[in-house]
């Protein structure tokens, strides 16, 4: 097993471009929540997965400290688009350009994005409890 542990300055240098990409464009970035299997990479188009809803970052999206990106307030989706089990999310800037894909879990489940529940019901709210990216 290969191990790479970076000094804090490099951790911060690695994660800051992700925050910058989320903040690209003239408005706030978004988080699209999906069911199904996360694509092989963020360049892969969404196919059979269903978009359950969309959350909106603050603008700017957050801050980076010691290699950790912590999101500022994220606006919930008050009326989900579809019913399903949230399993992953695609992060986009305000122009719709994809930044990255992340895993989604319920609170305490260890996902980058944590929701109060992954069981989304069409017309119901999608509530975020945590969004943190880090580099070790």
C-alpha cells in the first residue's frame, strides 16, 4: 500500500483550486443530488441515475484552512424533484460546469456530503448537515 501524507501548506494548495472552481462564474455553485451508482469520474455523463434535487452554495462557497474546505451555508432544496435514495452528488459552478463528484451519506455516515436522511421524497426537503473536503 502506498501512503502519501502532505504538509499542511501543500494540503491547502491542493484543496483551494476546488473551492475556486465551485466559485467560478458570476453566481453561486450548486450541488445536484442523485441516486444510483456514482460515475467512474466527474467527466462521465449522468445516464440512468435520477436527479433528486439541487442545493445551492453560498457565494463564495466557503473557506480553506489547514487543507480542509468547509462550506459556508448551503441552501436546502425545499421541494425535491424525485423520490429515491441519495448516494452521490455532482458539484457544479454557477455556469453549470462540473467540478467534482462526491459521495452522499446520512449524518454520521462519513460521506463528503451528509444529509439528515438519504431517503428523499419528491416535494419534500433535502437538508444538508455537513459538507467538508480535505486532503491528508
